[in-house]
């Protein structure tokens, strides 16, 4: 129903009944989130139809010397680069940073507790896509944190992923090159913002959702 003028001639704005991920602005940049308590927004909704609760995945943009840490996994359709992280488990409770610390310690041998400053929630992206061979949609809410690593911590990051048998290589790509690779989650277009000296400020930003039309699994 469209908003109409009130008796005084002013235009009324009706509140939206469905929460939707906003489209990027005219300059292509995503909008700021309206809610400050974003880490507690569970379950996530990635479409107009409310589905069952989805899992939350925490991941990190680890920045050092103009480069970003990614895990490179070989897929039949080509390489996929993932931000290190994982799904929040029940034992993690509501503390998303603790969950991220556990995941990075397991995957990279990196302990976030020794960082000069804690990681900051910078981007949020919902996902509702299809996986090959599965009938049900795959849903996630990705909470993307940013941490700038000093030299000694960047040097301590493992060269291969530690908690999987295939030992996927850990690579450091220049920020300028992150828009081209196939990334998971689909944040390559905004990683440049995270690498700025003040890249942990001004968030979190809600990115356009990953859907079957915008993202393909590898």
C-alpha cells in the first residue's frame, strides 16, 4: 500500500512489514545497517519468505601490509578463495567474537586474544543459494569481522589450513586483486574498504544477499 498525504498535507511514510537487504546506493556502495545490535539478529531472512532459522557463520578479513589472508580451495569449476572462519556452535553462546577466535585458532593457529585491538564487525551478508546435488536451499548469515595484523602475528599465520585433511593453502592476496577471484562469502567488491587504515570504522554494512542468481557454488 502506498503512503499518502496526511490531513495536514504532509506525506506519511509507512513502515515496512518485511525486512529486506537494501540494494546498493547509486555509487555502488552498500548501505549502513540501521540496527546497532546486529550480532543478535538471528534467525536471518534472505528472501521475502520467512524460512526456518539459519546458521550464523563468522569469518575474518585479516589485513597486513595491503594484503588479505584467504584460504584457497580447489574445486572442479576452478579455485575458490574463502575468508577464514566457520559456523557458530551452540557452545559458543551469543559471543560471536569468541566463536571467531576458536575458528581462527583451529584453522590458522592465530589467537585473536593477542591482537592489539579486537576484531570489528564490518560487513554482514545473507545467503540463500543452491548447492549441487541438494534440493533444499542453503542458508547462512555471514558476519565478517576485520582485524589488522602486526608483522609478528601475520608471520605466525599457518601456511595451510590446519583443521582439514586436504591442507588447503593459505594465501595473502593484494587487496587490489581480491575483486577478481571467486570468494566465499561474496565480499570481493568491498574488501578494499576493510584494508584502509580506518577500515574497521563506519560499519557494519549490510551487503546485497548471495542468491542463486548472483552467486554460484564451486
